[in-house]
C-alpha cells in the first residue's frame, strides 16, 4: 500500500495544529443540525490515515469519510462531521450527539452492549512496529511463540482492536495506551515502549519515515470494522441496506483501491 509520505506528515501537522475554533465550529454545526432529518451527523476521529485524516487544506478525507458520503448520497442526506478523540465517539453515540460513528471501529461483543453495529465493511491486518535492532527477537516472539511472557512493553491506540489483541495474546505484558499513534511511535523511538501494535498501512508508513524502525505482520484482526449507531437507531436498517448496495455495485472495492487497501 503505497502513498506519498509528505501527505501523511502534513496530515499529522494539521491534526495537531488545527485551531480549536475550527473544531468548535464543527461541533456547533453538528449540534444545530442533529435534529434535521435531512442531515446525517457523523462522529469520527481524524487521526488514522488512510481511513480518516485531515488534508493540508484542513478538510476531512479517507476511506471511511468517502464511504459515509456514499451512504449519505444513497439516503439522500447531507453529511455533518463531528470530530472527537477516538475514545469519545462512543459517548457521543450513547448520548445521541451523533447519528452514527465511523472511525475504524472494531465490532466487539463488549461494545455491542452499549451501541449497535452495521454489517462489517472491512477487516484489517495487524502489524508489530519496533526498533530495527529488535527484529530478530520479535521474529522469534511472533512467529515461534515459544513463550507468552516476553518482558516487553507494548503500546497501542486506546480502545482499539489492537488493545484487545494484546490483552488476548500477551496478557502478562505491560501495555501503554494513547489516543493517537504518533506519540506511541515517538515513545517507541525513545525506548519508553518496545513494540507498537497497529495496522499495516500505518506500520509501513512509519517504517519508511523512520529508518531505525521495522515491522512484521502478525495476523488478521479478529474483529472487522463496522459503522456504529446508538441503540435502536432508525438509521440502522437504512445504512445496512446502503452498504449492501455499495458492496454489490463495487463502490467499496473502488474505495479500497483508491486508498491502496486492496
């Protein structure tokens, strides 16, 4: 999956430097339109290229963003995005501040207790990112699995399927979670973390940009991504039907190709 690294780096810059006023405008706009039947208020987290991120022009872009726009077009609705930290998306849905949530949200049994999910739309491959000097060591850890207790500090984005994977596969290891991947990578480079679990696109991008890092595929995620809803949402059936149409007409496959996810 090849992308121009400069775009990714600029995306991180604008994400961290985006003025608070712009975020407030988004939030106020979404609140204003939350009861408008013609609008679809969407909660997302713009820190995960190529699924959702800010362009240098401060507009939202990505696989998930385009997918929602196609769904809204199918439903004849106008999209209003509201940007949160990833872990806050679920509260926005539970309080019905947003109509749906999309941000590479893994479908898990625990999450299903509080929110509903659409049919799966993508299943991702997980990668381990680490310092290149540890390559041989982690090849042994992840490919031979001779021992569960390895005495290394794991890192991952908070509330993600990566955190679930670490808890299942390496329950005895210390795990540091953060809201974004970039500070996790900085912690890895400064040796405060030994290995970061993330998706293949992110892992390969960080490796290309940081010659001291390396990565290995460690298997598919056990949880696919789905669109999230407040419980008993009237949009649940409509969005699922729209997803079926987009799968059947090849639109989702075209998006995968556009964002180098195929």
